C-alpha cells in the first residue's frame, strides 16, 4: 500500500512524483495539482522497489527498519581517528575513499552514506548508524491505528 507523502491518502492506480520546495515527493492526483510533475508512476503494474532513500536513510519494506546517521558523526569520526593515531590519508585508504571526502565528513560538510558509515564504524570501532523501527520513530505501536506520519503533518507550505 502506497500513501501520499503530503496528505496521507492511499494511492491506487496512478501517482505523481512532484517537486515541492526542492524535494521530490510521491503524491496523489489531488495533491499534484499545480505542482511541477517530474514523472508519473503507475502502481497498478508491479514495480521493482529500491531500499535506499536520500539523505542517508535506508528503509527495508519487510522489517520496517529505518537507519540514520547520528547527528554528531563528524566529531565522533575525527576523535576516533585521532585516538587511533591515524591520518586522514590512512583512514581514507582503509575505507576506500579519497582523503578530501574524509576531510569534508570530519568538518561536517558531507554526511556519509549508510554504506560508508558502516565501513567507518568497522575501522574506527565506533557507532555511527542508529536503527529504529517506524513505531519507535513515529510513536505508533500497540493499540495504535494504521496512521503514518506524512510531510503534510509537519510542514506548513507557503503559496
């Protein structure tokens, strides 16, 4: 079951990928009116669904797990690297990245992907990825309804 990321209604048949304030959202036909449509998605046909999401999130449909990079990743990485006596160049070689990438991550200008964060966790022996269930993140759980939090619940849009 696919829901509109703005209003939360169940989408049957055709959905639209639109741009709202520089973010791509999958919305129902009524929420797509007046928005810049990037593509049309037909949910009546079987599709291959990816598990990776933008901004460092990965979501698994089967287990409903959400993985996020911790907020203080830059500090944790820099302190762990210095504690182990590694240079940025050596750490970059160990995880298969460029030194400039490690520098940007440590300065907080670049958030690592989940895959890179896992490599850094293994090498530096630190915790960078936190895993949540949807219930923990959105407050659902026992006795809760079938309600899912949508972007429209959180954000006020200016016309």
